C-alpha cells in the first residue's frame, strides 16, 4: 500500500484534497466509527446518528467511485474504541508507506493522529481543506497587526475578494449590511403556515444506525424518533434547494424570531450538511445569490444569509485555528458555576428554556437566537464555567464540530475570550425574549419583575450580572447605558437582587 487516506466523520467529500493523487491501484481510504468520539463529550443520540449514518453512506459513495476502503464499524468486536488506537492497530495490518489527510476540524484529533504517525515512523501529509473560502494562513494574515478583530471587516473583504453580491465594485444595493430590515418577531398573529422542512425518511442504513445508537448510547441525551436529517450529498442538495425555494425569502425578516412548537421556521437547517462536507459553502452562497438575481428572494434576506456563511462561518474557523489550544481554556469572567442538570433533560419551569431544550433533545437542533439568547444567555448570566457550557453545545447539536462550536460558545455567547469574538457580552432581561416570542405569556414568571416569587430568572440574573461585573463593564463604551442603570440601584435593591440570584444558583428556582 502506498498511501492510506484518512477520512474523518466530518470530511465526507469525494473531491477533498486528500484524494487529489489517489490511485485505486496503490492507495486506500480508511474510516473508523469509534465510541471515543461520542464520549469525549456526552454526545447526544441525534448527533452521533447523523455522523454515523452520513459516514456509512459516504463509504458506499467511495466504493461506487472505485476507491478501496478499510472501514471499521462501531459494532465490530475488534473495534479499538478511539481513532488513535484504531489507526495504530490498522497500520500494523495494512503497512502503508505514508498517511494522507485533509486538515481536520478538531485540534485534539489532529494532535492524536500526528502522534500515531510519529510513533509509527510514517510521514503524514496534512492537506489544505479547500471546502472553505479562506485558508487559516489567510485569516492569520488578515488578523495580523489589528488591535481588535471584527467580523464585519473580514466579511467585506470576502465579499470583494470572491465577488459575492457586488456590482461595479460596490456592494449590491449600496449597503454591506441589511440587519436593520431583518430581525422582526411574528407579532401576535404568529407565524401562520410555515413551509415545512424537507425531512428524509431513514433508509435501511440509517435505520440500522438508529438502532445501534439507541442500544450502544442508551444513556446519552436526546431522542431519535423523528430523525429526518439529510445524510447523503444528494439529500443535502435537496435540502438546500428546498430552503432556497421556500424559506430564503423570509429568512432575514424572521431570523431572530421564536415560536413555541415551531423549531424549523425560516432557517436553512443545513449546518450539519455543511460541516460534514456534504455541501460546499460555495454552492450554498451561489444558490442564494442566484435566487436574488432571479428576483426570487429580497436582497436583505439573501445578504443576511450569505453573511452567516461567507462571514461568520469562515471567521470563527480562523479564530479557532489561530487561537488553539489555549482558546479552549479561557475564562475571562472567572465563571465557575456548574451547568444546571436540566440542560440535559429540559426539566425546567421556564417556558422559553423548556421549549429550546426539548427541541434540542428531540432533533439536535435549535436556531441561532435560541442558542445565543436563550440557552447561552442564561448560562452566561448564571455564571456557568464556560468549559461546561462548551461541552454541552458540542454534545447536543447535530452540526456541532469543535472549530465552529467553540468560538461561538466560548467567545460569542459566554464572553470567555474577553471580547475577541464579541464587542460586549450579550446580556438581556426576559424582556428580550418577550419581544421576540410569545413564551412569557405561557410562563409562571414575569419578565418585568427582577425580584419576588414571580421574577423572571433572566431578569434577576441580568441585574445580578451587571452588579457582579460593574467595575469592569464601566470600561466598555458599548455598555455605558446599562452601567448607568445599575449605578442607580439602592443598597436594598441590590441586596434583594443578589438574594434572589443566589436562590436561583442554589437550584431553588428554575427546575421543574
Ligand atoms: P441558518 O440560520 O439557516 O444559517 C445558515 C448557515 O450559516 C448555517 O447553516 C451555518 O452554516 C452558518 N452560520 C450561521 N451562524 C453562524 C455562526 N454564528 N457561526 C458559524 N456559522 C454560522 N453552528 C454550527 O455549525 N455548529 C455549531 O456547533 C454551532 N454552535 C453554536 C453555539 C452557540 C452558543 C451559538 C450561539 C451558535 C452556534 N452555531 C453553531 C451557529 C448557529 O447557531 C448555527 O450554525 C445555526 O443555528 C444552524 O442552523 P441552520 O443551519 O438552520 O442555520
Ligand atoms: Fe423565559 Fe422569563 Fe419569559 Fe418565562 S418569563 S418565558 S423564563 S423570559
């Protein structure tokens, strides 16, 4: 064997750089399903099932393309349990002259595989991941010499460089950003009939994976009853078309809105397909831009969507790979509370959190505002240790891969990087949730109250957060208003807020 091409669960792309010089006569691909990848965080059943189902379908695609493959199944009695151990065992048997792989998405996995290559005395050729618009080196060059990093400038550079939504050197519509036109709530009338998402009935291969995950990871969080995720490239392309044709036109307007029992709304639900590399960001951006040019979707929606992919997604990857491994340990706000146990079950009496957690466990999905302004916001203001918050987000979502999850959680949501990702901590009272959804109407708490039996825990914790970080926040020009308000509190008001916040932290408030 000349080259053994290592293919990880989030590298399911026949065109990946690792296959550039692949010769079926002398080379072979290698894939392994290992329990360690579901255990290093307590991976939910939907997340594990998406990965394994997509891997097994990709194995068939490799075989159909005539590429020899060594594939180790999770239920194989000889399974060594971790990527490193499995590779070590298989190298003894296969004796390749070298190892080839596309750059992985996880720092931890890269180190583990490098170590195995070194122990075995084999050269490991790690190739650029062409899936992305921007290489890590290009990002590092962009970041060099800048005092602060802001996504907006990075995004504008990418629009110009890749000529996306540009006209005669200017941004389409004369503006880079249409946020002001987006972000409405559904109002009292509600969302009405939302175009249903395209679900994919599990085939025999996926059915087998679902049974395996239910048996092998029975105690893990989440449920598989409604499993309908795309797990092949063909399905992922159909999911993309379905979004562009039916939901993209209203994506921007309702990007931040929430509605009870409506997990899918006008979002694309393609993050997992993208992160597993079943879709390329180039084809996703091109499809959205084409819808604008064809007059099928308004510019504000299309720009808002493209910003997520060409802007945020590339930006967080750059942050991750230029800041690891230290980034994972940051805790700028010195937060040390444990994550409430009900994050893993949904057993809380707070209506907004209960719905966000329940759909997360049912589907492995919640949209951005639910992650940032419901589950993330609560953990931030409660003061949960950011590494525990990170372990939760990495475990529960079907689209969770560390390079994208960690900067979003630790940086954007928990402010643990001290302001690298976000210019200020995202803190708000329950009134934000009241504005964006009808949850508060059906809740035992009242977002307008910060103390007392009916005080909304978000509202109490908001004031408590400002009090706890008052001196430090005073130095942030974007927090001036909030800091002024907290300065007006009397001693008695402060004591009452701190007391109620302590009761919340003791678990006397919030658990169902
Ligand atoms: P849409 O709302 O339809 O957005 C379109 C696409 O844009 C997404 O599919 C995704 O690829 C990309 N995108 C949107 N926002 C971001 C962002 N902030 N960073 C990077 N890409 C973005 N996204 C993940 O892919 N994996 C994660 O593990 C993940 N963890 C997150 C954790 C927290 C605390 C927060 C606040 C956000 C996280 N996100 C993560 C970003 C975002 O919430 C999800 O990408 C999005 O909700 C996925 O749903 P969708 O495909 O319907 O996205
Ligand atoms: Fe959530 Fe508070 Fe509103 Fe209840 S009152 S739904 S806890 S924001």
